């Protein structure tokens, strides 16, 4: 299906798959090259993501790696404000139309990001609650709803219930993230990837984030730093099964993936 998102009053087409580049304003995210805390580092990472073709920059300030402890809300707010200010400046300097997405599970931080810095998407990895649902509906921005369920059946049931909750609050644009690496064993991650196309029954765009995750490096017996080839392979599979957005650390390779997939689909 051809999806569109309303980003601050402008329609954004997902007719072609988009690449969301990861920028972590954290000291402890699992992949070191995505971590930036200084203003200079955040600016350089933003420039890199944009130059390689990212159409969305996803900024997080609270690590969700396995075993990590969430930072306090005040610290997440502080980190995000600093990062958003720098990223916003780089977008203006480069005359870029890239969208800012903010990775948070806290409604007040979602509000700050949208109202003060013009974030266009809220990416929530907590599976959502009524407070966040009310907030994003009020803000009028697209919302990424993630599942931490272990299998396709539970994922579909949870999505159906939570999408209805969001609709009841008046939320318009919803993006579904099956949550690879969250609440699932390695085997369950691969079973869900194999069945990914069945999520299209929801008639909502799919975001897939498998970049350098443990389902890849544990299977290949390598490190996250060595998991790019596996990431590219699974990104390709995700595209063939209907992914509209790839959330990645390595934008250049994902953009190439999308271009080759587009060429294949034209023939």
C-alpha cells in the first residue's frame, strides 16, 4: 500500500522505503559509533547521516540496550535538548528537509521535542500507554508503536488493541514496529521476520529496526561491529516483506539496499 504521513501539515510519502538514521545522545548505547554526547560529535554524526541519504534522524537519549537502566527524566530531557538544538541547527545549515524523530517513552519529553524543537515523529519503544497516546494525539505527530510480544499472534493482538486506543484519542498517523530484539529470543526474532508480511493486514506502515542487533551477531558468532553484512541481508528481506522505514546505524548501505530493491521491483 502507498502510505503518507502528515508532518506538521505537509504530506510525506512512503511510496518508496525511507531510511531512518540513528543518533544516540547517550554514553551507553550498544553500538559505539552511534553514540555522541558532545555538540561537535552530534553535529558530525548529523552531517554523516544526512550526507549518506537519511530522510529521518532518530535521536535517543536513553539507552534501550539489554540490561541498561533508564536514565532519570531530567537527564534524558537535558541530553535531548542539547542534541535537538545541534541537529536542528545542522538541518538548517544544510537546507535539509529531513525529519527529526525522537526516541522516548516519556510524554513530557515528547511534548518538549515537538513544541520546542519541531520533532516530526515520536518513536516509543515502551509499547505505549494512555498518557503517551493522549499526548501524541494532542501534538498531532506520527507515532511509532512498538511491540514487545514474542510471536506474530500476540503482536497482532496487541497492535489491534493499541491502535484502537490511539484512534479513540484521535491519533491519525501510526507506524508499527514489530520490535526486533525486544521481548523475544533469537529464534522468535527470526520467526517474526519470516512472517513479517502478515503485519500488513493492519494496513499501516511498518518500521523495521534490526541494525547490528544480537539476533545477527549471536547467530553469526561475531560482534556488533562485524554485523553490517548481516544487517544488510535482513534489511533486504524486510523490504521484500513490506517495510516502509528501515531504522539503521549505517545509512549508506541501507540507502543502497532501498535503491536496489526499487530497481528490482520495477522489473
